[in-house]
C-alpha cells in the first residue's frame, strides 16, 4: 500500500485523521512517517495541541502495524500507551515510528498467522519534542 493509499484508508476508518489533515509520507522498511499541519492542530498558544500530538503518535503506530500485517481482515487496537512531552512543537507535526527489529516483526507476524492474535510494543518520536510508547494488539 502506498503512503497515499494508507492516508486514504486512515481518513475512511478514523475520521479524526481527516480533521487533523494527517498524511502518511513514508511507509517502508526503512522509515514510517506521519505528518499533520500545525494550522489544523494548534492550541491557544499557537503551538501543537497535546491531544493532537498524542493522536498523531497513536495513529502512526496503528498504521505501522496495519501496514506491516498487510491483512485487510486484521483489527488493530491499542492496549496501553504513555506520552512524554519535552518541548512545544511550533511547526509541522511529524511522527516517526521507531522501527522494531526484523526479529520482533517476524515473531509478531508469525504469532498473528498462527493464533489470530499478536501484540507489538512501539515507540514513536515527534521531533525531539515528545515520545510515545504503546502496546498494540492485532486480532483476526
């Protein structure tokens, strides 16, 4: 699935992503990046709204899992998460999913194929301003 197709999928399945003007800009083995403009996601101070940063990071992990599985029947949910904010974001919101090891991804896929359920821990960086950690579960 191309970044544009994945963006369209997210806009259809998660309406908030359309309102945020979220875009998947890179979706491959080397990097997975999701962006959103500050104009649609700012707070009263003109910096990025914390809820938008959290949503962007959560969706980046969700989209990464769904893209990696490549299975339209898969349901991806978040089990738990935490977000650490270090400084304000004053420009474009840019979430970068930290790539798990090949071994972790392979084990995740194998477990999902065998049992119809698997979990994966992901980290998502938003510039040097925030870090998200979440556990995602894929279900058939």
